[in-house]
């Protein structure tokens, strides 16, 4: 089907769903959910930046940090497991435990990852035709510390390692508003009221349940989805309930929290005159204003644009991005607790399976504290003694542990092996 034919079919579908007859004559029957759309305003429970990717030019004072990363990368290849490292800036109170992969990525020599940041780092001393580093700041870090604070932290740490930051540009940014609305508003038919500069519109489903929309592609797009459903089924970021000031177990069935999220990439940002990250941080609401005009929901998309009326819930969205993103220090603890719970569930699932394999008849009443023998037998079966256990834990410390003290054992071990020392802080200098 050619583009004109597709446009004709789409127009007929829009006329049917908006209560218009073919040929453009309006009927007297508005869509079934029109009264709700007319009155539903919603309530903003959160807004901010949910993802940020920076392109940074770095001027390196020496190659010392490169040597450390080379050794960690070599260790990761030998162990077939990412090697832990840590950066400190004691005078600023910053600490960043990370892992170095055994491989680079996208033409960058080193890949450093952690729950807060993922850094692709080049091995050139001066900026060239491409950025020295691509830094992705995670949702967790942005909501925990704030946007400016997160940027300041990673650039300060890199500066402490010897790399002075020059031009710092936004490669990608995701802005969002979380809107509390009546569940009856959240329907696939809501898409029929959308007016957007993009031709691409799609619905998403989880199983048989409607989960959201997506508008646009490439340099700018918008996702609208049930955030609570996404947390429960996918991300497990239950700490968002603290940001929303809502108790998860008390979330009413008749309400939904809808995430309205715009993703913009470098070319779109350049066209909007946002060349550096600081131009965004000084005027965040200007970018949001552009996004909520690029997509909007009106009473009748078939009308002349000058006659269309913005729906009340979208007016709330337009005015709901507050710009300044406050940090929530307790998020880290919440996120770690969720991870610990997931690992505990996996551990107990494996434990019960091992018990079943050794039990020929219906299990009697068991006591958890007496099942340590199963753990010991499993360790013996795979040859895991104290030394092997200690080594495996050490290799995973960079992924799970945050405090500097947790790295002291690793640093002592590196000294005994004659390996380069990590970028260390003063004794006891935990953040």
C-alpha cells in the first residue's frame, strides 16, 4: 500500500474514532470517553531527567590512569570476569566503585560500569574528532543525587584521575513527568486524540493487557506507559514510590501512574540550540515546553489546529515539569535492598531444588537454620573451598559493594601480587 493510500485509511479510521462521518461531516455523538477526557486533569507526582548520556572532551595530564585501566582490563580477560576498580576524590567526598570489562566498546578502549555510571573511555590524551568519553548517567543516580550533582560527581572524579573536562555535550536525554490519573482514562483510544509532528504512532501490550503508546522515532520520540506495571513486571524500581510519596501496597485499583517520557538525541538538541549540557541545566523547562507541543492531546485532531482545545490532563502535563530535580539520598539503600531480595529469592529457589533432589519421600517439616549442610555439600560438590569463595566474592565486589572499606582487602591482595594500586584515598576515606 502506498503512502497516500495508507494516509487515506488512517484518516478514515480517525474520523470513525472521533465521531466524524467519511467526507468530514461531524456527527452529534462524541467518543464514548469524551466526558472523562473533558474533566480529567490528573496530578503530577514526579518529574525530572530519567536518563542522560554525555559526550565529553578530556585533556589528560598523564597516562597513569590509562595504565591502571589497562591492568584491570588484562585482569578481567584472565579471570573472564570484570575487574573491580575505584576512584576517590576525598576533598569532595566522592567515591565511585566501578568494574572494567575485558573489552572496549564502539571504538573506545575501556568500558567502566556501575549502577550509577557507564563510561566508554578513549585512550587519546587530547580531544580529537570524537569525544574522549561517552558517559551514561543512570536513572538511579539522577533521582538519587540530581542532574547537576551527578554530572559534577563524575567529571570531578575523572579530573581527580587526571582528565580535565572540556566541552561537555548532551548525546541523549530522557525527560519525564509521572501523572496520577483515573484508570478509566488509560485506554488505547486515548491515542486517537493525539496530535504530533511524527507520523509514527504505536500501541504496546503486555500479554493481553494494554501497556502504553510510542510516538516518533530516531531523534525524538515519546513513550507513555503504566509506570507501576513496568516497575512490577520489569525494572523493580520500587523506590519510585518514595519519590511519589505513595505507599505501594495502598495504591488504589482505580488509579494509574502514567509515565510521559520524551527521548531526545544529539541532532534534535542541536537544532533546538542546546549545544552544551549546561545550556540544558540552565533552561530545562524550555526543552519540556518544546516536547509537549511536539506531541499534544486535543478535543478533536480533525479540526483546524487553531480551533483545537488542549485536553485538561495534557495541560497538567505541559505545566508539570518543574525543572529542578531534587536528590533522594535514600534511593540507593532502597535499590540495594531490592537487589538483595531478588538474590535471596534466587538463592532460596536453588536451595529448595537441592533439598528436593536429595529427598525421596514427601518432605517433613524443615527448619531453615538446619539446612547449612546442603550449602556445605554443594560447595564440596563443585570444589569451592574458602580460598575460591573469597576470590569470587572479591571479583564481584565492584558490582555490589559501595563503601571504600570493602575494597581494602582487594587492594592488599593487589599489593601482594605486585599489581598496580587502585586510585586510593586517605586511610578510612569512605564517602
